[in-house]
C-alpha cells in the first residue's frame, strides 16, 4: 500500500513538473461549461485565486461569443463520442481588462463520469515573437507576405508587417474597402482572381501596378483551415512577388527563340554544305574520270618506250589519281552518314556479316585473307553504318599488312555496354600516334606509301558518336592493332 502511494505521489510530482515546464494546467468543467475543479498549475498560469474561478462559467473569462462557438456548441458531440476532442484558442479575461492568450484542449468524460477534462496551455509570446521574426525574414528573402483571416472574411488574425509596402495601401484601408485591391490589378486578371476567392482553396496569379509605376507579377496560394466538423473556419494565404521569376522566364524564352533561330541558320548552312558536297563530288568525279581515261590512252599508245625515271613519274600520277578518287568517295560517304535512319530494331550482326561483309572480302581480291569470328551480339545500329565500320577497319588491317592478313572479331556484353573488338596482325600503329588516326584526313607518315584517303577512321568515329558510343585502338609498331567499338545497351528486339 505504501509503495502504491509513493508511486502515485511520484507520478503527480512528475506531472506537475511537466505542466510547469510547458506552461500548462488543467481544469474540469460540467456539461454547461461551469468550472468545477482546477489544479495549482492552472492557477499559477492565470495568476488568479481558486475562489475567483470555481463555480464560474467559462463564458465569463473567454467571452460569450467564443464560448458558444467553441465550447457549448460542441460539448454534446464530445459527450456522445462523435468527436475526439475540442481545440481552440481564446483570450482569458482577468478582472474585465487584462487577458492571456490560451490554447484549450477539451476531452470527453471518463467512463462513469460526467465532467470534461481541459488541458490549457499559455501561448508563449516570446516564442511567438521569435517565430514571427524568423518568418518575416524568410518572407522578405522570397519577396512574399502571409495573411490569415476568418472564413467569412470579416476578421483578420494576422498579416505580415510588409503588407503596406507590398500592396501600396495599409491593412486598415483594405479592411474598409477590399475592392481597393482590384483598382491596381490588371483588368484581364480580375475575373480569375474573383473566381478564386469563391473557391475553398486554390492558386491564382495576377499582374499588379506598383506605386513606382511598374507592373509586378503576384501569385497567391490560398487554403482553408477547417474546424473539427470539416467546416472552413479560417483562410490562410501566401502572396509571392514572382516578378523576378517572370523576368527570368521571359529572358529564357527570348534566349530559346534566339537559339532556335541560330539552329535554323545552322541547319540551313548544313543543308547547303551537304548539297555543295554532293555537287562538288559529282563535278570533281567527272573531269577526274576523263583525265584518268585520257592518261590511260596516252600511256598505252604513246608512253611505252620510256626510261625508268619517266616510269616512276607515271606511277606517281597513277597513285595521285587513285588518291583523288578515294578522297572524293570518302567525302561523299561522310556527307551521307547522318542521313541514315536510326534502326527501329536490333540487327542480327552474325547474319549481316555473313551476307553483306564476307562477300566483299573473301574473294579473289583478297585470296589469302582469313577472318575469324566469335560471338557477335545484336546491335541497334543501321546496316549501312555497320558496313562502314567493319569495312573501314578490316580493310585497314589488310592494307597495312606485310604478312597474310588475319582478322579476329569478337563481342562482349557488360551491364550498360556492348563492346566489339576487331583485331588484325598488321604493321601496327606507334603508340604516340594512335589517337591521331581518328582525325579528319590524318594519315601517318609510315603509312603514306599505302593507298588511302585518311577519312575512313574519321567516319568510324563519327558513326560511333551518332550512337553515343566510343571507338579506340590498342596497338604498337609491329604489334598489329585491336580496335574497340563501345555501344550503349538499347531496349529493342531482334
């Protein structure tokens, strides 16, 4: 028995300490709102004696209107357990003059009892002022104000101190005549704003004429605060000056328009360049063919008996003609790369290689060529681009080779990539030059005795960039070369 009494005393002591810490107390009221019991913490809170409180009705301390609105109207619902609690804020009037701002929570009676328990907490003015200070600082930073008023608009609970600076008129003037807001509002926006005021909540934007003669863009975010029955009791709103945002948006739209114009200019220039390339290649090919034909006739009928020095010069002319042909063909093919349509499905590379590439290589033109293929994974790449990649790399391995050409082709899948490797046993590439071979028209010094345009590997790099892939080479002088083609995975079907 003693232990239970000590426990009860300890709990009461702890409860009193907690109530004192949070500046709160408790009272009991009956079904008519009459105060029938108070604790010491509550008396300390309101600084009144017990005899001044007991037997009196709450309406004497909080006003008849608020008592009916918050307490009397809802006590029967609370008693019937239709609601779980009643919450409200009110001013506690002391001796008809001085008042405290209190927060009430009223709970239903315990089983077998009829009195209602009330938890009462003082609204800390220091906390409120600090919160208001930081809130105002935040609102000033984002160029905004907030205000809180009753659901019917008849009463204002709070408005930011910057209200007058923001709108150009005081809060008192707005209370007297709400239409003053629309006098400076853009006529085209007034209808939408009035309609938004009729809705329970919502957002609306409007243009507002400032006292300095400039137009600003305001956006209002409104919502209703509901009571325990779901009825709107207060309206909260945040008004933000979005002018800087709109100005930035307009600048962005202007820049987008300028960028669009530049892109159109670039597309036109690109189209003209492509047309010029096609015509130039065609117009250059015709006189080159005529020159080659006349030179062949001249050599066959008139230049048979010439000395070795002259034969060497003739050989140089032949090489120059072939080089010119290769250059024209390479430029023509390069101009058509980006015009190739992107594939809608995966290409079966093994079948493609067998049907399109092998017939071009395994013939009398390259009688000793050996091609060894491993696993060839499907790729979401156009067949024309694949043909260009394989032929340019493999022909380089054949062309720049001093022994029987041997080509090995493999592929491997990784989490995000598919990598193809094409290996040859050719003369290789000096390590200091292996990054240069993908440049336009670049031919290495030790390869210049071989026929070539210097465009093939540049075209390969261009193709890989179209697919957001990469190409690189591992090689060394006399070691052969291995070219790697890295393709990103694409979710397409064969």
